[in-house]
């Protein structure tokens, strides 16, 4: 009995040590970026790395917010060339606002459409249901480069090219989101839905009051996935956006870098700034994220 207890205790110690080592390994790049953003150029480029800044400086952030300016906001009057622009601010602020707007709107629209589509595919019986779901699964394996040219032509024909909407709408119909929510909706007991209908609930009321609370963990996990996917989709942003005022924070930093010699301090300052919203979103939805991974992925 004592030997078994000792083995169990040793196993827990090894498990905790492994988790701690992995956690340090995953968080170290973030630590290096944040501390590097406060280092001097000499410290960043030193042959012997400084694990902790010996001399703190805000020069990298000052360069980030002083290189270019852009209007804080712009309103385009439909079907005209009239544009109402806000006051000029450092371009980095506009880029950060653009990125947050793009990621948040894409997250909300994707969660709404995926929740309704996943629920319909899981709980409704209609002609072509299996074919539609098969096409969605196949679309998950389709690289975005394959549909890039048709997508550009579509955005151009809708006068959305070089606008943030050109980076939002392609993400809204994310096949993975529909697949994930369908896996969750499969677990909704049919008896509960029948009881709601017997009580006189409409189809929308059944979805909102019965189905939606039960698939919340899946929606929370999808919200994190969509936010991060939209935030980090550098390729689509590079193709769809060109004007300075419409750039995202990653494109803006790349543009500043292209105009100057390699400045690792400036890059780290921009990366540290860009990491803040992702950390906030993850902390806000982390309990749903855990449930989404452990529950939705094994259903079906």
C-alpha cells in the first residue's frame, strides 16, 4: 500500500514538473517580447543576452507612436466620394483600433452564424443536410490561397476592397465554427426541445432558451479561436488592405520596418502592444475554452 502511495505521489510530482517546464517554455517568448520592448538597442543586439533589462527605456514605444499619423476614424458616405475624418492621432492607435474592430466584429458574426448553422445541422432534418455538412467538412481542408483570386474579385465588385470588411466577411463563414457548434448541438437532449415545443415555444424561442445555453462552452471556445484567427491572419490582411489608415497593427509595424533598417526594439514594442487584446480575450473566455476542447472535440 505504501509503495502504491509513493508511486502515485512521484507521478504527481513528475506531472507538475512537466507542466511547469512546458508553461515556462510557452510563456518565455511573451516575456522576451515584453522585456525587449523596454531595452535599449545596445542591449537588444548584445552578444550576451540580457534576461532582464538593466536599463529601462520607453524609446521603442515613443518611436512606435511618433513615426506616422492617421485620422482616428473615417466615415464614408455610401455611393459618394465624401469622407468624414476624425482628428489625426498616431497611426499605431488607428492600427490598433482597426485590428480590434476587425477581430471583435468577426468574432461576433462568426459565433452568431455558426451557432444557428450548427444547431440547424444537428437538430433539424431537411433534404440535403448530409451533403451540406459534408461540403463544410471538405471546406475545412481547403487552403485560403485556392479561393484568393475569386475572393478578391468578389470584394472588389462589392466595393469592399481595401476596407476592414474585406478581412471580416471571409472569416464569418468559417467551416470549422459550424463543425464545432454542430458537435455541441448533437448533445442537446431531444426531450428538452420537445417539451419546449409542447409548452408553445416558437422555433426561435427554443433555440434561444434551450439550445443556446447548452452550447455556450462551444461558443466561448469558438470566440477565442475566431478572435485569434482574425487577429493573426496576416496573409489576408496583406492582400486586402493597402492604405495607411486601414492597416492593422501587424501590417503597420511591417510597413514601419520596411521604411527603416531592422529595429528589433520597434518590432517588440508593436508585438507587445498587439498581444494585449489576445491575452484579455483568452482570460475572459478561458473557462469556455477548456470546456470546448474537452467536450466538443470528442462528440459526433
